């Protein structure tokens, strides 16, 4: 999104006037800086005279870190810190000599809030409950927030909220006909126009198209991937809608679920908005009553709120800690699956990391992301994410991905995404904008540890592991991509996943390049409850565990795993070899399961999970009735 002076805020950073020696004398060996929304960047950065912006504090912290004799701590007072650009940390922000650089919420977890959005003021009445506000030229955003709640693009039919499946995006319409299978440029066919036929009773309220899109599960009964295509025309006489498709391998099957969005004529209910980027105008029907100037409406400005990126694997950002911060409100741009952004290289997140080592994200609250919560992309080692609450993400919760080759594009990379730890976290309400999402994603990453977490309310997976990618039924795949092996997933409480799709499992593994690859991962001390989808889903019902891709998810280890109340089966396997080769011990889908061997009291977040987050979000009903809590 292009920025504009009307959407920018914060004083320009003052050029640093102190020399390094003077700073050392001023702050001493303890090096504690203070920041407050009521501060002044011309001040000394002390408790009595705090800075106002993080950028100013970062300038000073970088100088203090050059000759560290103790931790450099940046204490953020309670309140809002609005960012109109990504806060970037490089190797210049690293701790040295065994000490850390720490950015901390001084009053405790969640009190200092960093927001990547700007409040919108100056609303005017449009018509029929719709309000409007002028925007700067070239302004475009893909999600909007109102007092910490996400609004959605205007759509037809209107969204129906399911209390037990809050990430599902029904109501859907269904096709009665469509483009035949095989319209895929990769199969020798011409890219371009595709079509679907809808039922006469489902005729859209508008037929003129300016920027309308269709979100559709194209394959008919295949409800595992919802794609987005620009609509080109609607013919009310033939009940045919045409759209542009760059690739459409499954065609448009009969009964394909779809809805239309992003057109002003579809804006007719609370919680919807439309951006006319040509007229520089935003239209909105807020959730709340009263004048929108008082409703806390905010537009996101950035796709990445915080970026932690070193120069290379040999020049990482190290010994940096984010402690107790609330990070929120980023944009969804582009609105597509995360793998379409170069497997995360061009993607957004509340925290995006690459070439990072021994970085800690501790006791932070991450919410309302247009894209993902935390992404570790490329080289990342020995990083720790602990005590965090990650909720209401557009796509994933935490992503670890190293699906890259060396610079020559052919040989194996020496970068590694390994020995990272996700511990004592709650990750929930993920995939609010995209149907292919998960609480924890592990792509081509090894020897990582995910433990003592609550993972619930996901549009699709709780956890997915994927390795080398190739044809399911074709020749052996390349082994040049880094493997996915040695990962340990343990003491996880999983509930209410798979809410808007089928042919999946709450715990999922695919294309790990077995047999013969030694790509074995361990799942132990895990409970899975209530894996199910909304009634309109017609594909294979969601399972507890799904071992996908024939002979490519073999030999996985499952110990002390209990699955209850899933819509499909406890464990499903694509072809028998994946399931037959699984190494199991005390699992609920086999005879002889012993609940006494389950460590129910240790599954899920631990007692030292931040009390502030527990008080603000009681366990959902499905979690309360999960195994071991009855």
C-alpha cells in the first residue's frame, strides 16, 4: 500500500546528538531507556524524560549495544504506539558480549501496544446505514478493524457466523455448472476466461462489475482450497458469471461453493466495507452504533509490523528480545495463499524473521494480523517463542519455512531453519481471510520443538509438516530442498480445527519424501477434539490426523495421542503405506489405549502462561470438554 501524508503520524526522528561515550556516561552499565506515548524524542530517554517513538529509542539502543556491559532494555510505558512503517531490526540491533537488547512492556504483558494502523476520522453519511470517508490517492487496503474486531469486504451472500466454527466464511452459494476440467495453461491450454453457472434464486444483487472477486472451491466436491479470481462479467439472463483464471486445473465442478466480494453494490450489512481506490473513498457499515468517528475504526498501513532480518546466515540478528508487547493490526496484501508469496519471502506478519538466531519473542500478544502472526523464513536457528497469545490472523499463526535452494536455483542451500522452539503459546482463530491456514506450519524445517501449546479454532490445520515437493504419483522428487525431520510436537491441546474445508486432519503431514529419506517426526502427548466443518462442506470430512501423499508421509511417530469427536476418522492415510508404517504407542485409534498414560495435567499451556491473557480469554467450551478436562 502506498503511504500518504494524511495517513502518516509521529514526529520525524531527531538526529542523534550524543556521542557514544556520552551515552555510556549518561545511562551507565545498566542501559535502560524509556519510551512513552506522552514522551518527547528531544528528551533524554530517562524514566523522568522518556522518548516518544520506538525509532528514537532504537537509534540510542544501537549505540549503547556497540560496547555492551549489560543488557540494553527499552521500557515501553502503557499505551498505543502507532507505526506507519515496518519497525526493522538488523544485526545492528543485536546483543553482544553475552547480553541482550530487550524491548519490554514496562507495566506487564499486553500493556504497551504497537499498531500498524491509523485511526480514521471525518466520516460522513452516505446512505442506508453506509458511511463514507475520503482517502489519500493510491490508498488500498484489504482488511479493516473496529475496536479490535476485523471487518470484511462487502460480499454476497452475507457472512453467517457460526459460534462453534468462527473461522468458517459461509454462507456459500453453489454452482450448477462451470468450466470443464483441464483449463490449465500448465497442461497446454490457454489461460484466461473461466465461468460458472449459478442457480436463478442465487442471482447477485448487482450485475455491473468494477472490482468484484469470486472466492470459490473450484473442484466441486474438493473443499480443501478456496481460490480468489477477478470477476469479468455477470449475465443475469443465462445465470452465468465469468472470471479470469491464470490456472484452473480442476475446472469448476457442479456444487462448487463460492461467494462474491469487494463490490460497492454488495455492501448491505454491519461489519462490511468497500474501498474504491479509483475514487479514493472508503465505504463502511460498522459493527457499532453511533458516529464512526467514535467507533475506533482503523486502516492498516503495513504488511509487516516488525521485521527482524540479518544480512546473511553468517551475519544474523542475535540476542534480541521482544517482551510482553501487544502487536496488532496489519494489512492483507496480496490476498492470496502464503506460499504464493515466495514461500513467505514476500509475505507479511506481525513479526517476520530471517537470518535470526537466539531471538526471543516472550509473553507477547499478537492479534488482528492481515497475514500471519510470526513467520520464520529461511535461515533461523535457536529462536524462542514462548508465553505468547496469537489470535485472529488472516492466515497462519506461526510459520517455519526454508523451502529454498542455493542462489544458483539448483543445488541445496546451506541455510537452516532448525532448533527453534515454540513453547507455552495459545494460537487460535487463524485463517480468518484464507482457507488454507494453520496454527503451526513447518515447511522444510528440522529439529524444531513445539510444545505445551493450545491450538484451536483454525479454518484448516492445527499443525502441518511438509518437506520436499513433487508429484504425488510421479517420479522420485528432488532432495535438494532441506528436509523436514526430527521435529517434536508434544503436549498440545488441539480443538475445533478444519472449520471450512475437508480432506484434511487437525494434525497433518505431506510430501516428506519418505520412504528412504529418514524424514521422521514425533507427535506425543497430544489431545485432539472436535475436528469438524460447517454443514455446507461436501468433501471428505475432517479427520483427527491425515498422513497425505502416497508413500511420502511414512514412519511418523505417534505416542500417547487421544482423538475424540472428529467428523471423519481418528487417523486417515493416503494409500495404506503411510498409516501402516506409522510407529505408534498408546494411541486412541488402536485397541488397548490407556488414558492413564496421558499427561493431561501437562498438556496445553503451563501455569506460568501470562495471567493477563488467561483472564481475558477463558477456555472455549470445546477446550473445556476436551480429553483430560472432563
